[in-house]
């Protein structure tokens, strides 16, 4: 009970953000999460890793063989292919942001 008496009445968003960044992770809590969601998490991680690898391979193939792929294509097809490539790159960036947030 004496600990609750030492709590501040208010805290700024800036101070709260700072404290959240500096706070240590509760290893006991994260161990419990890992144990309970283990099969689903492994399956999800495997799917994500497969998707990431195949997406990177597709983007590399597009950039290597762009001239061969673009022969005899309509302007709409070229726009669609460019949009697909951009969206794939954005999806990879989103995955990297997700992984960075998840690792912290």
C-alpha cells in the first residue's frame, strides 16, 4: 500500500514515453506468451519467412529481367507491374517495421 502513495498525480506523455522506452521487459510474462502461442507463432513465422523470401526473389527477378518482361506489353500492363513492385517493396518495409517492433 505504501507504494501506491508514492505514485504521482499526473504524468506527461513525453515522460511516459521515456519511461516506456527505458523500462525492462518482464521476462516471466514474455516466457508465458511464448509457451502458450508457440505452435501458432512458429507457423506464422514460417509463413512470414517464406513470403519474405519469395517476395525478395520476385523483386530481384523483376529488376534483372525488366527489359525481357516489358516487351510487347501495353501501357496498362506496365503501370500494373510497376504498382505491384512498389507495393511489394512497401510490404517488405512494413514487415521490417513489424519485426523491429516485435524484437524490442
